[in-house]
C-alpha cells in the first residue's frame, strides 16, 4: 500500500489520471499524452506467486510475428505470450548475458540476433527452437589489437549484413556479411562529434530511405544523444542531444521509443522531437539496478534498458533490474 500511495502522489503532482476505484498496488496507471498515451498492465509476465520469473535483467525486448515477447535476462532468453504467460525459455551458458536483441524474418524462418557483452560475441538463433546457427566472435581479420570485446547492440541491414557494436570496450562498430564474414569497422571512443562514449544501443532506422543506423551514444558528455550513420559507417548527423543515458532504440512507423537509464522512456516523432515521456522517475534513490521487486512502483520506471513495439502499437519495456522487471504498456486508442 505504501508504494501505491506514493504512486498516487507522483501521479497527482504530474497531472496524470488515476483510474476509478480503491487504490491497490495492482491498479493500472495511465501515462504519456496524445497519440502516445498508454495504460500499464499490472502483474504482466509475473508468475502465479506474483514474483518475477526471469531473474536479473540487463537486456532487450523484441516481439515476433505471432506477437510473442522475447526478453533477454542475465540467465537467458524468456518468451511470453501477449497476455504475459511464460511460453518457453532458452537458458544456459549459450544464452546468458545477451545485452541486446533483434528479430528478423528470413527465408529459412524467424531468427533472433543477440549481442552478448560478457561473453564477447554476437549470436543468431531460431526464434522457435533456440538452435544457434551463427556466432560472431571478435574478428581477428580487422587487424585490431583489442584487449577486450564486449558487444552491446546488434542490428541487421536489409541485405542481411550484421552490425555489432562493441559499446562496452573499444566503441568500434563492426560490420559482417550474413555468413559472419568480417567486412569493416568504424567509430572510436571519445566525446568528439563523430566519436562514441558508449555506443550502447542501435537499430535500423526505417523511417528513412535508404534505412540508416540509429545509435545511442549513452555517456556522451555533457548529455546523451542519438546519432545517424549510413550502413557503410559514414556519419550523417546528430539526431537529438540533451538526453539522459539513452540505452536502446526501437522504431515503429514514424515513431521511436528511447529507454533511459535515468528512469523514463521518451517517444520521438518523425522530426525527432520528443512527443511523450513515459514512467519518469523523479527520485534518484529509486533508480538503478538494485531496486527489488517489493520497491517497484506501478507506472514509475527504475532504469529502462530495452523496449519494443507490437503490431498494435503497445510497448514492452524492460528495466535494468536485480529482480527482473518487464512491463507491458497498452496503447490507448
């Protein structure tokens, strides 16, 4: 009840609407504005005992063509139905510590691509079975003498080329062909215009023709930013700056969701203007990894790390969290 009361105070102070009825911790919270208004789904993805079933989260989220939701946790990849029931899981050493996910339908089936930060590789596996068909270790052919390789993001070009960001180490971004052959790399670590200070998240920005890379420069000083590069590694522009610590990006139509470790998700429109802020957490002491489940507040994030849209425009959001937090936000039509 304490958390619920705090949520009410926060919502009133922000001018948000509280649903009718008696306040309970399981009550839905409305957030956002205009076209980007969402209702939370309390308890989505939790077990029958009300506890998280996925363990600590430091990963991503994707949705397959059937609407099933994949999230990567420290222990592996967990798959939920759209209504939050655990469907299957891929756990063990080969699936642990996947920091970012991408989903793609190809001629041979539907595949999940993952960037494994602690294990130093990219992987590709069948979405339905978990069978791994490709691994991308550090490419010795690059000629780089790296002491550490710690990928944080992965995406796939229209022709099947795979782009893998070494965001926790060199901040080089590597490009491979669809068979895993090394092609090239670009980027260096720093705070200059064309450098990355933690190239943390990345996706294919399909709002443009031809598509381009949309990259989160999470720790750029003085503020985090998003950048556009073409698929051959040429700088295009700074998309937006003045963000907190942007961790990942997900595109649907003209809109982009941008999780932020400082406890919020921002939504950008086609002009890359912020049109909504979701789940903003004003309390720095309630942000970060070590916020246990009994301290979660419905509608308030502790440190968002991954997000993804489903076909209906709903959002799935993962917090970087010791207990393993994954939330569904239903788009209000």
